[in-house]
């Protein structure tokens, strides 16, 4: 904020700032939608994209999205380097290809 005399003033509100409260409410709304409403796949992917960075620290969001499509949740986290890659299964005579990231 700019005050008289060109001093910079910090509000120091942190999580109580309007933007933080708005984001928190948005996250809660999206979790409720995914939990109680059947959403189409493309809408789910958009919600997952919005919440992917929240998932490591928001267990409610992770649980709600995992209930709909756990593979998509894992892939979104993997693409953002938020989970370790899964080990490939071992089967005699079969070679599994490694999962490669796209768009990195």
C-alpha cells in the first residue's frame, strides 16, 4: 500500500487477507462439488488442475478427488514432481515402458 510521503506499508494479514480467504473458500467449494455432485470428466480435469498444488497439504481435497479418479490425481501430482514415480511391475518376458512426463 502507498501511504502519504511515499512510504510502503505492509498489511501483514497473511492468511486473513481477502485473496487468501477467497482462495480458501474456492477450494472448499470445489471439494464440495466433487464430493456431492457427479461432474463430467472434462470438468473434473479442470478442477484437478486448479487444486493439484493444494493436494499435498490439503487431505480433504486429496480424498475427494481420489474418490473420483485416483489415477488422474496421481498423474497430476507426478507431472508436478509432487510424488515419486511408481516402480514398474516385474513380469517374466515383459518389459514395461517408463512413465515419461509431457509438457515439462
